[in-house]
């Protein structure tokens, strides 16, 4: 989805937008760019059948960047149309708008997965994947699972639960891979009409971070599941779920309806024995249900109390956008462009979030605070003499050096890098 590159280095939309990618099936044919030809090792069997669903839809999740530097998530409806195209052989697929390179590569993997799963596609069709907000630039691999569900519906004729949304990258073997912006996407899903959301299991720490930062409300507002592979997503998206799972989901949905009438009553209502029983029933029916898992841990006092290392770095930088950006500028530029209240707000946020951060991030945060105080002092008490200006520049350089050294030490720590997946 758009602009959701994060620590996984997959989803920021810094990649220049490419023309609409078109993928030909089966074996690659010689066509001019921007065609993406999936490297299929063997020609898939092309059947004489037609696609069973001419149009189908599924909910995806996207990220938009705020002017403040933060992220906001929202639900977006993806659709796929499969129309006969007489004379065209084999079938082709494309997006209905220009997308970035990462999204094109993700679709390439999805196509290979669909071919392998079904032994080829019906011939002579034009398939087009569209976003309901087609005028916003798109990039990143997080629409992969949603695209795979669209193709599955086109081939099988199945319909997906309109209350389900999904995000995640995917390999050609069906394994779901992590993406960025999961916390924002879950928050965005709670604002729509969705009741269930699937996120990659490799992003589980983001769900834990959401609980640390915002308490249980987001995990009550929408039922979050971890998905390991495409079949996990298929089970959740289906309108025909196993009876035990559907019953547990219905019970939790009824409980959610009562709790969300007054968000102030969420915690007291969660602490009732009946609520705990419903959560346990849901976790038994679906061990990959993160809402049930982490709400139970919260009630038992065993929930996470600090952010993951990735969540800690992100929270520190989001809390101090003005300070982080100021370090890369000279003192004169900062004094002339920054405002005292802007810096003061950033410093307040840093101090507030510090107890929730992984302790390994504290030196970096303390350095940011120290640097911010130097610049803020110059803003509140303007320098009027050469000696004071020289002293200000010296303090600012020293504080900036401390911040950079702390960040370099943090990001180059072998354990930190392993936890970040670098």
C-alpha cells in the first residue's frame, strides 16, 4: 500500500513511479516495457475455462503520510475485473493506475503463486486490479495478500467477507511477509466498517506496541489476527468459517458492541469473568487471534510494558520530528526557522514517551532532549553577542555529536539489528 516503507525497508514510496505494469501468462513473451514477465520455470497449463467471477472485491489497508511526519492508516477497497478479451492469448493483468516498482514486484509474486496453485489461468481475459482511491500514488508490497485473494475469487467464484481487511507482502510459495505501518493500519481499520483484520505474524511486535501505547481499546475495536500464509488469510476472508470460530467471533463482536458504546467502560467490562471466558473461547478457536491473546495478557497483568526496539526508535523519532530534523541543519537555520513552542512540544513528548521505550534507546532520546534544549534556549533568549554565539554553536555541535553517536551505537548493535531484521 502507499508510502508504508518502514524498518523492513520495503514500503516507503521513495521509488519513482513506473507506468502501469502488465503481466502476461503463461510463458514470458517479448513485449516492450513496462511489461513485467514473471519468470515461470514451466509453462502453466492454460485451460479453456472462464474466470468464475467477473468482478470481486476485498478490503486492503493503506498508509498516508501526515505533514507532521506521522502516519495515518485507512481501509481501501480493492477490486478485480476479469473480462473476456477475444483474440488475446494468454490472459493479461494490470493495475488501473501507475504504481511503484515494489508494488509491481509484489504482484509478480502473487501471479506466480496463483498459477502454481491453480495450474494456470483461463485464456483470453484481461484482468484489472483497481483501488477505490485511484488518483493517489501507490507503492509498496503490502497489497500482495489482498491481490492474491482477488485472483482466488476470480478463479473460484468465492466471495469475501466485507467486514474483513488484510495487509501483507507475499512470496510465490504463499508465505506472508512483514510490511510497515501496521500500528497505523490497525487504527485505520477500526475507523471503518471492518470487524476483522489480518496482519503478518512477523509484525506481531507492532500489535504489542499498539497495546503499550494505546491500551486495550484498539484490540477491542477490531479483531486482529496474525497470518502466516495465504491459507490463513483465506480462512478469515471466507464467509464460510468453521462453526467454532464463527461462534467465537460472533460472541466477541457482541461484546465489542457493548464496550464501544462508552470507551471509558472498556477496561471495567473486560475485567468481568464473562468477558475473559469469551476471549479464551476465541483464542481456543483461533490461536492466531492477537486481540484475544493480548487482551487476556493485559487482564492477567502479563502484557508488554515497553515498546519493541523498532517501536521504540519509531516512537522517539515521531515524538521529536522537529528535533531530529534540526540536527541536520546549522544553528542559524534552526534559530531562524524553528519556534520555541514547537520544540517545547517535541521535548515534552520525548519525556513522556521515554518510560515506555526499550532502555537501549534512552541514550539516543536523552541526546535529542539535550540538543533540543540548547536550540530552544537560543530561541527563548536570543543571542546578542559574539561570545555568546560562539558558545551556542559549540554547545549545539557537541549535543548534535552526542545524538549521532548514540544513534550509531544503537543501530549498529548486533542484537538490535537482529531484532530489527537488518
